[in-house]
C-alpha cells in the first residue's frame, strides 16, 4: 500500500497541515480523538482524499498483561471512523503492577523499552496476535527510542523485530529518529539494525527531531530534524523504497513554512538515494523454537515482576533493579516526570495559568511522591487536590481559583476525607 509523504496531525497545527502542499496522508494520535466524532480539520482532509492513520500510544503491547479489550475496541472504533488503511502502535510497555504482581497499578505516562529476550518476545507475540484479531485493519508496530537497556538481553533490536514479524506477520513502522537516538544513547548501529530487520515488512517510516544534552539524545519531537537522522533515512532508502514517510512534531510547533522545508528535506533524501533491493539478514544465533504457542503463565509472571520493579524505580523512587545503569535510570526518571508535567499542562492549561511560574516546581515535587496510576486528566485533578489539602497555593486568590477549578471538574462520587477538607477550605475562603 503506497502512502506517500505525510505529516503528524496535531490540533495546534491543524491549519498549517491543511495548507501544506503535497501531503498525501496524515497520522493522528488515536487517544486524542473521540471514537464517534472527528475534528473539523480531519473531516476536511478526508474530503480532499487525504488518508488518516490512527497512531496508538496506550496499548502497551510489550507489557506483561494481555491487551485490555476496552482499549482495543476504542482503537478499532477510531480506525473505522477514519476509514483508516491500517493502525499503528509501539513495541513498548506503558504500565505495570496489578493482579500479576499483587502490587498497585503504575502508569509510566510514556513508552518504555521491552527486554529483548525470548521470554519477552513470547509475551509480545501473543499480545500482538490478540490485537490483530481485534482490529478491523492491519496493525504495524513502531520501534521506540530508549535511554536505558535491560540487562542480559538475548537479541539485538533487528533480530527482535525480525522474529516478531516472522511469528505474527505484523507490519513495521520504522522510526529512523529512534534508531539515531539508540545509536547516540546506547551505541547501537542503525545500519546493522536495518540489515537485520525484514525491510519488506515496513508499512511506513517516521522522521522526527530531537536534541543532545550532556551526551544523551532526547527524542523530543519538538526540534528540527537533524542531518544524522536524515542520514539514517538515506540508509533505509538504500535498502528499500518505503511505502510512506511521515514527519512528526509534537511540541514547540514552528510556522508552516518550516514544516514545509523539513518535508522538502525528507523528499530530497528519498529522491537522491536509490534502493538496491530489499535484503534481510538471517538471524544470528536464533536457536529458540519459534512456534506460535502461548507463553507459559510463569513467563508473564516473571515479566510482570521485572517491569513493575523497573517502573517503580523510575516513578516511585524504589531501589533500582540489579543490572541497570543507575545514571541512566535517573535521566529516564527525570524525563518521565518532565513529560508528565508537560502533558498535564496541556490537558489542564488552567493549572499553569493559576499557579504561574510555580507550576512546574510544584508538579515535579508532587510527582516524586505520587506515581501516576490513571489518566493524565485524573493526574491533573489529583495534583490540584494534593495542593489544596496541603494548604497551597499560599496566595488566597490563587487557592480560591484552584478550589473552584477542582470542584468544577471532579466527578460526582462519595466525598473522601480529602474532598471534605477541600470543601471546608472553600467555605472558609468564601466566608472571608
């Protein structure tokens, strides 16, 4: 299926995307769309014949749990609403804990790497098959950027992806920016990964920007695409003519002219490199039986425990699991907290407006003590409730505004002790 050149559709740049010339398709974050109603901008793009692909971020197919039926149903509904040719997700885990570990459920709020082991591959393959059976269109999975690696991994990234494709028939969404990120951060060679993976299984390609700080590459999607990322795109193009290539931008959105210039650079890279023909190297040392049997229950249990230990160390400050680089874990922990603060500010823009310059420091202090266990909107409400219970903000006018904001948005439910304290605080404020 030929997609052509596309760009990630985001509400903040909807007008700019509509005005861009030569756009064949767009990709929209599935969780940001209603299951029964499309934004007007996407409706207009569809009317022009622009294809729309829903890109999921919340399934957590690399997690120990089987995919949640409600999440799969939501993704399927969005695919049908869009008339999408395929659906995409990530090879990652995004939550841990729960019944398999008898510990509280924790949400990462971001994509975390799956251990590249045979056992984790068994779990991933079963989860992918469950997803494939639940979706009305083909599924493609994306390689992610990583700041950390798991100890005692048994497969390279290319081998892991090749085995996944062999067992499930799933398509691949190859992010060349993520290959570059893993080259800088983990020393992994993008060319070797491309040689090992089945390039004929590629559904499309992501290109995105980032920035290097203190020797670590941060895949921000908020900076221009760099030359080294385009070099990885050229490496991929020398092996295969990808059906589609898409520019991603998630923050710090530039004017439309800058987006157009980045798309031109992508086109130029594709046009000046010729594919020599798809070639996939055989797996080196792949001796594990690749039958499609379901993983043993104990495999899921072990994976659940290890993923919970890692996520707890990252978001709850528990001791780091053995074998991980402690410095990298600290970097990843700070990155998760920063992303959490950024997303909460987007879903609840009134909070930074009310708290002003103190918002970020207050949220990061809250995040160190309160791991995320639900949605970002729930996180915003819990943050406001936490501040009010602690008697913050100090300014009475700000506290009054925050109290009104929290009460207007909290769901109807039996009041907990904290809720009663907040309501008492509001009554005291009103009485002043």
